[in-house]
C-alpha cells in the first residue's frame, strides 16, 4: 500500500485467525531485504509461520530466520534446546557446509602430514596433532559463531567474510579454549602420561579418576567460553564469566550434552552400517573427518542458541568485565 501524503510505503503481512488478525508492518521510503527480516522476526515472536503468509519478494537475499533477539527467556530443556539448535543448523546448512569444507581441507592436509605410526602415543607428533586440532577447533568455533550471528542480524555473510571474522577472534578463542581444556583434563592426562612412561599403574588410575571428576565438572563449567570469547569483545575473562553463567544450570547443560552424545552415537552407528553396506571406503579418511566436523558444528550452533537464551535474561551479570557488574545483553551485531 502507498501513502501518497508521505511518499512512504508500508509493507505488511497478515494472517487471520479465529479470534484475531496478526499483522507485522514495516514502513520505509523503499523496500529493502532487511524489511522482510524485521517482518519475519515479528511474526516468529508471535508464533506465526512466515511460510504461510504472502510477503514481499527479496532480491536474491536468503532469509536469515530468527534474529539473536528471538532466543529469549531462560535456558530451555534439553529436548527443546536441541530442537532449536538443530533448526538453526539446518536453516543455515547451505552456509555451514561449504564453510566447514573450506576450513577442513587445509586442516586435513596438515594432520595427514603429521601421520601416526607405532610410536605415535605420547610422542611429539601426538602433542603437535593435539595442538593442531585445538587450533582448528578454535578457528571453526570463531568462524561459525561469528558468521552465524552476522547472517542472523544482517541476512548475509559470505564464506570469505565468515573466515575473516573467525581469524579476527581466533587467537583469543584459542587462548581461552586452551586454558579451559587444560583446567578440565590437564591434570588427569598428565598423570596418565606419567604413569604410562614409568609403569606406575597407580598414577594412571588417579589420572582416569581426575578425568571423570572433576574433569566433567570443569568441562561443564566452561561450556560458554567459546561463545563468550568469539562474540563478546567486552569480556576480559571468559572463563570467569562462563562459570557465573553456569550457576544453577549444570543439570540442564549436562542433560543436553548427554542427548547430544546419544544423537552423535546414533549418527556414528549409521556411518558404520553405511560403511559395511557401501562398496569401497566411501566413509573412510576425509569423509569420516568431515562428517565429524559437521557434527561438531551442529553442537556449536546449539551452544550458540543456549548462549543467546542466557544472554537475553535480565538477571544475568557480566562478572568478567571491568567496572561494576552490568546486565548482560545479547551479542551485538557483527
């Protein structure tokens, strides 16, 4: 519709229900793809499926779906959390798959050159492989989280832009991921390595116990380290802030991780069955590694959903930044 007195156009979408008519309207001097994003976000907040509505066409602009502000309220239950994470993952699958492939190819080449061998265990090559994987995981987390947030807030993010955004925060994400991992599994692995090299079975047993507890506790404690390091430039200590954000949420996060492990186990079983049925080695090597990466990206996407839920809560405090504690807002547009 056109208001000739103001020369401004109001684009709208509506849906008649038995007791009301839901409308979402955006007024601009001219239509832009961002207008459609605003309309769809409003409809989603009202529980309306935008696919059922007649909306203005966009000029080759992919619909980003819910914005970060859509994930409001407390951390959902494990089932709903997984459902929302899976929905966001599949919605952006055409972006996440090629981005993962671009990042995975150089990593696969480098990891293949390191190789293995009979003396691989507790060797320099094993340590180098672990550090390479940790650096790769930090880059994937930074690129995926920042790229997804950019698509959710602006509607578009190229592969090159996502990789660039990932590199910008890669060092900070890697540093904090390493610290979290060292605190979680470092003591246990050190005792296991010491026991294996000196044939001290007691040290190995204690190391295994430390990996289970307090290893699992520390792993849960630092669930939000990567999203904080990648998305929140104002956070000085992501580990400290992650610990604060986990208060009262350990059970729910543990339930989600157990559910994610079950889904991952089912996917791995399907891969094993496919390997047995299909001819040759279709799922060996590169394919297995890439499938594992896509599963990890799915978990990081779901972690982002949980982080956005927590970030929207008004009672959360930013305990890792300098100055007085302040209410933690949702991650800013990138």
